[in-house]
């Protein structure tokens, strides 16, 4: 994770961002700290911090740092210049901790675990708004994994992790209207238990959940989703991410998992 020390709405690179609708840094810090405490105390997770840097307000969204698989780190290659400055800081963080850093071949844009999520041994990778589809081939070769490409079609769901969340090895949350028809077919053919999220709760970032084992953190307003998860045996923790949603992110965007699926 990365503390939102310099977080704010300083530019507009997705439809959620509006310079007239600023985030409160004080409230954002409190919301971020709540998420951290849930992960440490309820999930029993160890949280490692990457130092925030001035001039990089979105660095707190560490899901986009890159993709971790075992002790291999594939750094992102951001679409927008506003975030490209994050790349060397995240790469240095992983290199100093002994990770093998593998740069993607070619020039394709790739935005890390925001657009690449494992269900079992298959890497589901989103493309169009931020990540280029031809980067998927390079990603599969770099990690030696099967990649299933999914086209995103709704600009408000510009990263895969805003509309798709793995639940273990055989299930996932998803927002059907974020995908084209072929992507929906790929999901239905490759994920045994797909849990659809409603329009209203998808727009509350219900799919941007942190899931580990049988625990999940989701935005507080997503009560229907909370019930669906509890029926499947999950302990569900609701939290407020109002200030981060103003920039197009919630729980999952604020974390990069270093173990487990994709880690």
C-alpha cells in the first residue's frame, strides 16, 4: 500500500475525475487507514508500504504498480503521462526487496494488477482503455501463464478490477455490462461460478473488492453484494471509500497483493 499523503484530484484521466469535485485528503487518509487496519487485524495480512512521492497523487492506487507472480514483478507501462512518473519508484521498491523485475517486450501499455487478475492458473487480462491487447501476449510469455483477454467497453469501468473480482480458484464477481459479448462468453466458459453485480452496486465499486481466503472488503453501500458473499461463506467488511471513488478507485485499487493468486 501507499499512504495517500499527496492524493488529490489534480487532472482528469477517467470519467470519475472532476476538478470541481475535490477529494478531502484528511478524509481520504482516514479511509485508507481504516482499510489498512481491516487488512492487518481481520485478514491478518502484513502490509508493506511504498513511500508516497510529491506530484504523483494517484500513487496510492498501488494495484497499478505492476503484476506480482511469486518473486517476479512485471512493472506497469502507464497509458497517461500523469501516472508514468510512478513507474521507477515502484520498480525500485521491488528490486530492492529481491524481486526479479521483468520488463514487458514491445511497446504495449499495461497497467498492472488493475488489468490482470488470476482465477486459478488463468490470467484474465482487460484491455482497451488503459492496457493494450498486444501487451497480453508479452505478459503471458514473461510469466509463462495462459492469458484470457477481455475487452472492456464502458469508460467508467476502465480497469478490469473495477468490474471483476476473483473469488478463489473457481468463482468471481463481475459486472456484465462492462464487457463486450465475446468477453462475457469467455468468462462464462472459464469461470465456474460468476456472481453478477447490479448496475447500482457496480457504480459504487462493488467489484473493486479486496478478497483473501474467505474474507472480503467492499464499499459500505453494496448491501446486496454483501448478502451474496455471505451466502457463499465470506466474512464481509464494509468500508467507506467516497474520497477515492472521486478518482475512480476503491479497496482493490489501493492494494497490490504480494502473495496468493497473482502473487
